[in-house]
């Protein structure tokens, strides 16, 4: 089964997706980590990179880079590379390959619309602008500007899939959000052959 969780920055996608994957025994795909791995390996061709996820760790060509990809420098570069259509195409192809087998919880901004429109469950995770700004410790105007950029970019804009279930996380605990998505997954699970 594939669960696609999309939404704007600060909605809680990474935290929730990781917890849902743990609760269901699925593998968690952090699309942002893939772009961070590209930044770490730059100037290597993104299509040549072997990026994998194992036991909550991010592997680049077999080496654990989980901590190395979280530095401020790599974060800044990842954002820049993610806007490059060639990099997006390479990462989209890699994500589709990863998601082709097994049970996954994948999060990002275009998983349910571009990467895996066939996902059994699509969730659009959101929260009020003020809540998302508080979580990111950023001014509301900065979060709103990022929303505008993500939603208006030419390649893979951030939009909810038409069949996504909208979950507003404002005022909810992580456990409450996870319980809701796990319940939705149970309703959508494929019957055993």
C-alpha cells in the first residue's frame, strides 16, 4: 500500500508521515531528504545517485548520510537544486522506482499529484497560517511567501490531489493526526488475495 501525504511547509508532514510509517510498519520516504542528498553529492549527476531509506536512515551510495544532509548549508543548496527541472525529473524517477514495491508512506508537495497519483490513500495535511508559522518559528508573511512560490512554480506545483482527504492539523496532537491517517489507511487497505 502507498500513502501519499502532501501539504504546505509547517503542516507537520515529516513528523506525521514518519509516525504513520512506524505505526503501520511501512517504509517512510522523505522526498526532501532526496534533494538534500543531491545537494550533498553535487556536482554529481543526480540521476546517477543511489538514494535509499533503511530503518529510518538515509543512505547515499550505501553510506549513511542522515546527519550530513541536515546541515544549514545543505538545506540551502537543496532548496536551490529542487527548483531545477532536471533535478526534479531525476528525483521523480527515483521516487517512482522506490515506491513501486512494498508498503510506503511518502511525503512532499507533489507525491499524490505527480509522483504517485495511483496511491491508495492521498492526504492533504494542512494547518492555519499562524499555526504553521509558529511551528517553523518564522513570520507569517515568510510562510505565506513560501506557499505562494511552491503553489505557483512551473514544475510540480504544490496542489492537493482531487481525491485527497484533507486533514487540518491545527490544534491537534501528532497522535490524533496519526490515528486519523492510520484509520483511513485501514479503510483503504487492499483485501488480501
